C-alpha cells in the first residue's frame, strides 16, 4: 500500500529503546519465553500491522497472528500476536503500540468521514492535507489510505495549486488570468487548480480555462449554488471544498456536488483505544 522505510521503523524502536530495557534486565527475566497480543477496546479500522510484523523480524520475534491494515475490527478482537523472549517482547511492546494507536486512530476517523460522505454522494473523495505531524508523514498517509481516503497533495512537487500568496508575486488578477494558458502548456499532463475566495473570483478563473477551484470555509448552502453556476460554464471543472468540514456537517457538503472534501481533521483526535496482554508461555 505504502512504502515505510526501514529508517523510519528503526527510529521508532531506537526512540523507545536507546540502549536496553533496564527493567527487564535487572529482573533477570529477559530469556523467558512468552507472547504478546494486541486488541482494540472499541470498533476501529486497523492500521500498522505490516510495520509491526517487520519490527518482529528486527527483534527476533515470531508472528502468530496478524490481521492486515484496513481491517475493521470488533471490540476485544485480537488482531496481532507475536511470540519470543521477554526481552524482545518488552522492546516491541510500546514502540508498536504507538504505531497501532495513532495510525488506527487516523484510519478510523478517515473511514467515518468517507462513510458519511459517500452515503450521500458515492463519487466524492475525502482527501487529506499536508498538515500531518512533522516526521510522521509515511505512517499518516498509510493510515489515511487504510481509512478509504487519499492524500490531497503529497508535497509541493507533484501538483499545481495556486493560492493568493502565489498570485501576489505576479501582479493583479488580470495578469494572472492571462497567464493561465501558458501555465497549462508548461505542465500539460497536470491540472491547474487555484484557490478562490468568492464565487465571482471562481467564475473568472473558470472562464480563463482553469482546470479546478478550491474553496475554503464556504457554507454548504452557498457552495451548492457555486457548483451549479460553475458547472454551467465548465461541466468538467474540478471543485474542492476545505475548511471547517467535520463529521457533523460533512453530509451537507457531500450534497453540494463537489468532487472532493479536503480535510486535516483526521490527523487530530484521540488515538485508537488499544489494549495489550503479555504473558509467559507454559
């Protein structure tokens, strides 16, 4: 699904275990054999099991059970189990718990938004911004994908989205509108999108040949009118909405006819409530 580097996984382990598990060491239990089981205390969308399995290989543990990321799990359902020495199990425990909790939290929130939006409009997409926590992008993007969403922009290098901050450097709006055909020619295999602050501005962009517009913090009732007027000019215009859209109002936005909802909300919220049981083998 996504490529998570060994460097990322090694860093996660090293942050929690810079040298050794001192508690296990001084208790003298490190060589005892045992197993660890992870389960959710609530229904959730699982994310991170493949990374957990890769970490078992780094810590000499054996995977006994693993449900794939993207699985909807029931409360108390064991989704991952591994076996090995107490020393390796304790080094594995919290590092992997963090992956499961944070990634499953993002995946579950994403799935909730996707389900609510597509119930109203089966063709709408939920796409996420670049505002993930610094250093956590690889896992955050995987979690979004597991929840049924997609990244809006993975970075500045692969898409063109023109903000007012860009246009401020080329002069007035007329200069920008005259520039649109040239921009489209330069990146003919990509779409040119621009953020519009009003319907009038979006209409001018549309008439100039822009491929798509993004609105920020526009009420759903107003947005529905915007979509109708813009699509009358260009039925293929891509229309995105961002800002202030959440689980309590996403259905209203999905009804407007927009192509996608841009959100940061899935990155912020409670981690999934995940439990762990560790015990010595008989």
